[in-house]
């Protein structure tokens, strides 16, 4: 028979091993990613890669300019967040604070089902339904634009934002609600002056996770954004085709000769995407700590 202490030590050892293995795998992925990325800069300077305005990887005079891909990704992501964050937070407030319990229990499963739909299904829906609608409604040459991609990404990010925000709002102690109402505040005043500030840590985490979902999406953007590697304008670029970093990697990695400059350029694009995601996670963590400290 094992003693209680030996069991606890065994569990601690297993958890430590799993945590160490996770960190090690992440470290090896970083090495693999950045090793092939750095080989690009034997032929192309880092400054030319980061500020280059043209992505012509197969032309005679090859140019590996990241700028059109980076700006395309940021434009689509910004549009999706402008669409999904207000709608997602408003939906979370309604489900948690305003909806009848039966209505809330009816809506939650549908939101969870929406989160489980594969991205290729969203992309197919966007290509068949939204793209022709946008082209006809806005009188555009093509409906495959940054705006179409933003709307689809916003829909895909909604379940994450709604679910996490609703959990954060629901976790606010009922004593805060009751105290606010007892002091004479209305329900709406209680929501935006007490409940929202108290749950801001969880809501900010939901927004950041939504951004992470949007900036890392591939299949849907390949199908609805047109995949034109040009620098988009703002705000007119929303109505033009764009190409994102993730779509570029997915479209070109399968046909590129291994070990070529084009091959290493795609790894460099992936490295930039990795760094952006890492920065987003750091920002999300700092925001959570900031507002958690204020609420406490």
C-alpha cells in the first residue's frame, strides 16, 4: 500500500513531467521554426523582408515582401474584432443578466454548437452565400474582399467571446448586484457600472482569445478574401481582395521546393505570425492581471 504522501509526490511528479514536456515541445517548435526562417536572410535582408511591398516568390527577380501579407492579416483581424466584440459582449450580457433562464438555457447550446463547426464549413458558406451577396449589394467587381473575410472571422470568433464573457459576468458575486440595487441603482446602471467593471478581466481575456482565433484562421480566409498579395488601403481596402499570412503559407507550402529561398520565406512568415500571437498573449495576460488587481 502506498502512503498518502507517496501518492501526492507521484502525482506531483507526473504533473511536473507533463509540464516540462509541454515546454520542451514548444521550445523545439520554436527552434524548428526560427532555424529555417533565418536561412532566408542569407539572400534577403531582414529590413527588405519586413518592409518589402511586393510578394513575388516565383518571378525571375524574386521579392519576399511581408508588408502586403501583414497588413492584409491586420486589416481582416481588425474588421472581425470591430464586428464581433460589441455583438459578443452584448450577447453575453443578455444571456447572463437579462434573458429568462429558459431562454438562456436554450441559447447556450446553440452557441457551443457554433464553436464546433469546422472552419471549412464557414468558408464554404461564405463563398456560396456571403460572397455573392456582398458583390451584388455593394456593387463590387468581386465579393471576395477583406470585408467578407472580416465578417466570417467575426462570426467564428463570436462563440469564444460570448462563452468566456458570459462565464466572467456570471461569476461576479451576487452581493455586488444586490448592493447596487439596494442603493437605488437601476438594472442597467448596475450592469455597466458594477458588473462590467468587476468582470473586465474575463471579458478582456475573451476579446484577446477572439483576436487569436481570428489572426490564426486559414481555411476560411483562403476561400473568401481573394488572395491578392497587395497592400490594402484604409478604409477602402476593406472592399478589395487581400491575402493573409496564414493563407499564404497554406497556399504555397505544398508546392514550394524544399530548401529554396521561397521555402525559407514561408517559415519566416510563420515566425512573424508566431511572434504576433505571443505578443497578443502577453498583452492579454497583463490586462487580466491589471484589472484583477483593481477589482481586488
